[in-house]
């Protein structure tokens, strides 16, 4: 979406990274090759995947125990990869 947004901004004469900041939610390898190179957040996928699996198992009644499933809210750290679009 950010790539399309940058294209639309450029078509309106707005320069991403100069006139307006564009930051993507999940940094991908493509972000560094776009012009301007896009700033993004890089999640730590392996620990995040492990924790999501734990949360999924905890929500299944057979694994949840006698108290049953509960709502879990967590905030996970992300690494900001600053490039030219911020």
C-alpha cells in the first residue's frame, strides 16, 4: 500500500520523504530499493510466531485448563528501520 501511496503522492506533486513522511508497518526487503527508500518497522518474527502459537494453544479449551480461555493483550517491541521516506 505504501508503494501505491507514494506513487499517488508523486502524481500530485508531493515528494515522499521531503514534503510528507511515509512509514510502512512491516519492513520488507523491497522497502530499501524503492525511491525514496521506505522507513518501516521490523518485527522479530521468530519470537513473535512462538508467542502467537502459545496464545493459540492457550485459547483452545483442551489446553486452557479449568478456568477456560481468557483475553490476552500484549505489546511487542518493533525495530524502526529509518530510511529516506521519514
